[in-house]
């Protein structure tokens, strides 16, 4: 039995969700994968998957072996890449994730430029707003906005942003005064669904929540910023999401004295000492370019 291949097959079966899907993605037959899995379980002396005609479920031993297999396969891939990179040519697959709006605005154009420069690199890019675990999803790196709860990840700063409050000049001309966050209940607010109905502001050394009564709730950033530009009300977004509108005067920043602290924008990755050449090259290439593109929220 080729244990490395059997291990890779096992991971692919779990990731694909079924034997037939794994067979399609690997070009093997279902029968071949069944034999591979059975041989691996026989060799290990444990059952890795409980299988029925309708579903599969990892056993406790299978969960442990899956996590270990992911690490081993990643280390094996990293070593191959290191040996491959001795001729100076970057090769292989790089998997990454970034928030949707930031990714579309800034990361995607740079990804395209990087691919033009490196013909033998393949990128699998996922733009998604919720945080996904890098090791579980077999991701090489992620761009994240905010402070990291997981100290085991390595972080490389790109820049900062912050949540700001803004409105159109037309809205402000006809709206009540807004000297502080406590005046917000008298205003038409445009809320992003994920933020809820409380906006946080800084008062001295601490932050406090301010209840709002939204006139409009959106699940998309661009819909909220468009409504704000068109005078529907006041909104609260990341600075980079409305930097162009602020620069050309379509929006005006309000409550700036009460804005919360800056949020770091950073690349994060799980392997500090075993960073593959392609990931290291990508991060070093992207870093200064993203720093130039990311608007400065202090201006």
C-alpha cells in the first residue's frame, strides 16, 4: 500500500463529501478509493469513517487522523516546493482567502498581476466575509481585517482601516444637528445587516454602544454606500469602502472625534518556519503594493 497516496485519498474523500465526488476529482474509480480506504483502516487498525448508503461520518480516530494527515500533506507539499524552487521558478497551487469588498477592490487586481508574472503558479482565491480556519480548509494564507483571536497564526501587517460614519452633503443640510453619537436616534440610519442595530463609538478611553433605528438595512456594502450617497441617511462603514466617495465630496465624514480605534489589515498564515517559497514570494510581492492601495483612514 502506498501510504502517502492512501492518506491523500482519505483527505480527498472527506473534503469531497462522498466517494463518488472524490473519484471525480481524482480521476480514480469509486472501487479503487474504497480499496484504498479499507487498506488504510486495516493498516492503522481503526475505523476512520462510518459509512452508509446515504452519508459518511468521521469517527473520533478519523478526526484525529484527518488533522494529522492535513499537516503531513502540507509539509510534504512544502518540501517539494522548496526543492522545486531551487531553479528560481515559483510553481504550484496557492490557496488564500480575503474579505469580499476588500478582496474585490484591492486584492483581485494584484492577484491578476501576480499571475501574469508567474506563469507556473495557480491561485485558488476565496472572497468571503466570515473567518474560516486555515488548516481545516487547507488554506495557505488569509487577509484579515481586525485583531486576531488566534495567537498561533503568523501576522504580517499591510495597513489599517477604521469604522467611520458618513452622510451626503444634501442629507446633512436638511437633517438635525449631529454633535455626538447620542443624537443618532433622531437620524435616518442605513445599517449593514451584519453590524446589528448598535454602533460603537469611542468616548475617552473606552467604547460604548449607541442604539440606532435604521431606515434601511442592507446585506451588501455597496447598496449601503449608494443609499448614503443618494441622501437616504447616515451609514457606518470601513473607511476603505467609501474612500473614493469621501475624496470627491459625495460623502462627508461625521462624528470623527468619536471614531473607534484603527483595525489592522494583515496577511496571516499558520506556518512560521515552514513557509513555502510560493507563499513567501506572494506575501512579499503583495505587501508593499497593498500598502500603497489601501486608503489612509487618518486623512
